[in-house]
C-alpha cells in the first residue's frame, strides 16, 4: 500500500544507483520502474516550474525545475549548465559554497548531456543579458540536483551545434531523428506547424465547414498519371491516394456544402528537390458556391489570412526562435489578398526577359521570379494566380466559359512558391466524361465519381494545400524536410 492508501501496482525494481546529491551528501536512491515509468515513491510533488516562466519576477525564489542538460562546462570550483526544456533554456550554476560541496560540483559536471534532471535552485537576476539562452535576464543557482534519466554518454548529434546558423547539415539531422526534434528550432517549427493545423480547423469550422475523413487506400489513381504508389491488396492491388480530391467532391454532391480534411497524401514522384516529399500532409478544402467561383477563392484566401494572423499573433516566440537559426523577413500579406490573372503573370515575366508561351506552365525558377516581381510591385508574400491554361490542369477542372484556352483554376503562392492548387470543378457528368476521356483516364475506374454528378450537383470548387510547404515558406526556410518531423522522400523511408 502507498502512503496515500492507494493500492501499489506490481513493481519491477530496476536497480540502485548513486544518483542523488543533496548539499554535497550522497544519497542512495531506488529507481523503481513500472512499464518504463520512473516513480519516486517517497518524493512529494516538487511543484516544478517551467523554464519559460523563469523571469526576473521570480528573483530570490527557491524553485524546482525539471529539464535536460543542454550543455555543461566545469571551471574550477563551479560548473555552468544550460538547462533546456523544449524551445526554452536557462543558464544554471553549481558552485562550491555553503549549499554545495566540491563533490556535488563534480557530480553535476559528470552528468551526461541530454540527461533529464530535477534541480532545486535560487533564481538570480543577471547583470549582463545571456544572449545564448531564451531566459536572458536570470540564471539558476543550484542547491540540489537529481538525475531523473541518464542519457548515454556518446550522442550521435551535438544539439548545440544543430541550432547554429552554420550548424549540422540537414542530412545529419535527418539521420538522427531521435535527437533532431529536440532542438529549440525544431521545437518551435513543429509547435508552429501544430498551430497551422489548429488555425485551419478552427477557421473553417467557424465558417460552417464540416471536417471529413477520406480513404487513403483507393482502387484508381484519383488524378490519373503515373505518380501513384501501388500496394498489394489481398489478391489484387490498390493505390495510395494522391489527394482526397474525388471524395471531397463526392461529399459536395452529397450536400455537405462545405468540407475540409487534413491527412496524408502520397506522391510516387522521384523528385529530389527542396520542396517535394513522397508523403506530405494535405489540407484540403471543397465548397459549393452560389454565383461565381471567386467565392471559393475568397473563402480560401480568407482562411489563409486567418492562419497568417493567428501565427503572427500567437506564435511570435516560435517565429523568433526559428529566426535565430534561420533569419528571414517577416511574412507579409495583403487584405484583401492580391489576385492576378495568369496572363498578367506571364506578361510580368516577359517584361523581365523570360520567354514563354501563353499556355506553358510555370517552371519553378519562373514561379520564384514572379514571386519576387510581385513582392517588388505589391509588397506581399502571398498572392493568387487565377485562370491557368486548361492544358496544364487536371481533367476535372472547369474550362473558362469565355476562353477555352484557359480555365477557372488558380494557384496560391507564399514567398514565390506554390502552396495551393485549386479550381472550379466540372459538375456536369457529360462534360466530366469528355474531359476524362481527353486525358485518357479509364472511365470504368472512376465510375462512381462520375455517377455522383448524374443526380444533380451544385457548382463547386476548392483546393489542396501542402502543410509542410506552408510552414517552410511562412518561416522562410529552404527545405521542406525541415518542416516534416519524419520526412519521406525518394531516398528516405526511415525513421
Ligand atoms: P508542384 O508543381 O510543386 O509539384 P503540384 O502541382 O503537383 O505541385 P498539387 O498536386 O496541385 O501540387 O498539390 C497541391 C499542393 O500540395 C501543392 O501546392 C503543394 O503545397 C502540395 N504538394 C504537392 N506535391 C507535393 C510534394 N511532393 N511534397 C510536398 N508538398 C506537395
């Protein structure tokens, strides 16, 4: 029975180790494990304080903190530690004196980096700002230190190197994914990414959208083309979905009116670029409109603007943390969002010396160049390019009723790179069949999709956004692998 009277679960005693130092005396502590959880049966709740809460207002207080040893440096009778908790870190000091013995300083200096410790310490204001830490105005003067979990002495990656601007290459970071996401930069990136998903969901839910789930194992390639992964499926084979496209449209046909989904999207493209993954997270939107497909564009651009504002207002700490390692200009956007027509974009490029045909798709360099031209002229990092040539869009794209060369389709760009493709979709079964045949798509395989338009379908449109690209471009990063916790690309399937 425990002290509080609750029944003690069956425990496996892991071992005894000298891992506690108190005022220079060494204590013997039982480490008791239960399914990997470390219990301290005799310890009271220490009332742990978060590192980010260590501010000058707490000066003079004796507090407990649980954190990792980020760095440690012994110097004579003292040992300087940097204690890290997610994206926050604080300097700490153990010095020989009234409350700490020589052995305690030695003990602290010998704790391996990345170990998790509990320290009891007095918060002290510092005279000079500590530039290298997130908590720049205070340091901790440690009186007791307990090791909660010891890290192995040899780390595959030096975390303090990883967050320097000229730090470890991405390749090293990717290979050591067990440690990479621990860096303050990664902590900030993935917290911001979580924010993008949350803002996307909240904004659309407030606009009356319904979140839907669509299958990822499908019987036919949704968009045609060869870039689909085939998987064995009992006695036959199936594909991994390249997008939820056909399903979200079928939900519109089923009168859901406005739908969105967040989920994995697979592309079997051997594209070894800074912005292509073979699996990424798709943020997809589809909605019925009343009079004009620009209602759809407005709904999507407003959603993006709400996301940008939410990030700007709620994620400044994260933006600044990432900016320390990867400096970039703050992300700029206009209200209402700038919308240019494709032909205008082509004209701007031609004026800048680019030779291209009216119906030619934008190459990546031209896309980037246009982004720079738009930024110079309109001072925005976010804009829409509307009315793409029909020839470069998927079969379900609605042709422009006034000019068959073009279509009611659009891309959206952040810092000159595509983050969304979308369009008004064909909602007439006859026209859809013709366009599918024109694209050599096996009609039998998309029969249920085409059938859903036979029984009446509202005019509708939507778009697909790549989550990793949005995060990469918002933060001004240069590789989509930095915004994917466990990236999948043609050369990477682990971890
Ligand atoms: P790109 O021209 O850059 O290859 P795409 O035209 O194939 O992109 P869509 O199929 O229209 O892109 O997908 C919609 C969005 O999904 C893109 O704007 C992008 O944000 C994201 N996306 C597409 N392909 C990838 C990929 N391989 N890796 C990461 N994100 C992607």
